[in-house]
C-alpha cells in the first residue's frame, strides 16, 4: 500500500500518514476537487521514507499511531534539513491542550480534529498549500541572479552537494564547467558597464541555449558562470565545453555601433578524473577553478581539464 497515488500528478502534493484505511479513503474523497497528488503511508517509518522520496508540499499526519506516534515522526521530519520546510497538519482525535501545544512546539502549523468536517479540511489544506507556494516562490527568487535570470552561487552550492551525494548512492559521473568571459575588464573599461552587462546577459543566454534540461546553469559571480553536468564524464564534458566555447566565439556581440569579439575560457572538473576521496563539492569547485586559471594563463579562448594519474591530480589537456 506504500506510495499509492490516487489522484493525477499536478503541481502540489500531499502525503497522508495514518494507520487507518478508512482515513486513506476519506481524505482523497474530501480533497478530490482540489486536484492534488496524494501519496499514502500507513506508519511512521514509511511516512518518513515517503517524505524523503516525494518531497510533498504538505504532510497530513495522524497523531495516534502504533509503534512510532505522530509527535515522534514530526520531530524526525523537522530534524531533517531536507524536510524541515514541509508544513505538517495533524489529524487527531485528541483534544487536550498539552498535546496540541506539544505539536506546535515540534513545528506543526495546524491540526484537524477527527471526525473532521470536509469543508474545514479543505480550508486548512488550501491555506497550508498557499503559504507553502508563496514560501517556495520567495525561496526560488532568492536563488536567482537578477542580471541574467540564471541560478546564483547559493543555488550552485546547494545542488552540487546534492548531486555529489547522489553519486554515492548510484554509479555515474558528474562534471562541472567553470566559464569565464575573457578580457572582461577591458570590455567594461572601453565600452562602459552597460555594454559589459549586456555581454554577460548574452553569454548567459548562449549557455542556457546550449545546455540540456538536466544541466544546472548558474552565474558564479561577476563574469564567471558554472554549469553542473549530470551523468557526464570528462570526455563528454569536453565535447560540451568545446561546443559552447565555439558558439560564443562565433556569436556577434555589439556595443550598439560596431561588433565585438567575445571569447570564453573554460575549466572542467569531472568525478571520473578525481581521486575518489576528492569527489566532494568544495574539491570539485577548486579543481574546476584551477583548470580555468590554467586556461586563462595559457592564452584564453580555450578549455582545460583535470587528469588523474598514479601520482595524483595533474593538469590536463588544453583545447582551443
């Protein structure tokens, strides 16, 4: 019964954790008009597992369950950094004030008393989901770079860590591109900052257009960009980087009067070219920074990557 979905997949989802089969029939019936995806768990262990798997927008949690009760599960949810932001509404037949206070202290946002009224349940669920949607919008906005519309450094740090963690659970490869606009100070000094901003925006657009849906494209800072390439080893990363370098080299930039030639240098770090104990977010960024620096010092408009040898990490090939 674990993980059963009874409504079509839509933009928001609810995880119902309750040991009563009747509640699992009643709640979807009462919320049917809300067009939600509802996931089902019948005990706290499955509830915690499903919360991690589905990352729902709301959890409806039974307070009184055998083995592990709702209060204990709520504490576990709020102790997990990946789940702490999910709102919890308790479903309870217990009316004593002490239990309600404890639930709120643990992080629950609301409760519905069993047997619950369908209209009341809808209202409380709507309110919780609306608040969650606004919170997600604000959180997303805080991770978007204002000039380019790309994800920012904060988003990169969060998601690179998540992708590295995923590599430990399954076989695969991960690569990071660090892309830097060559001679950008000269562009600003010669043509002015508005033109410099325009160049950054156009380069950002080229990177977005060249990237796959699975790639994570970020503005790292200033004139520098970072691209997380999922399921991509060093050989494929080099091909992707070269296509990007060439596309930008061939693009016509302008200061409004005449064409500008803009080039980029690219550093690559790939998990298959790093020692296993170096496949860490900070080490990957450092390796990509190191190869980017080499690409800049060797003449710019080129690509460098890390190569792993028996003696350790060595500078890789240049490509231009």
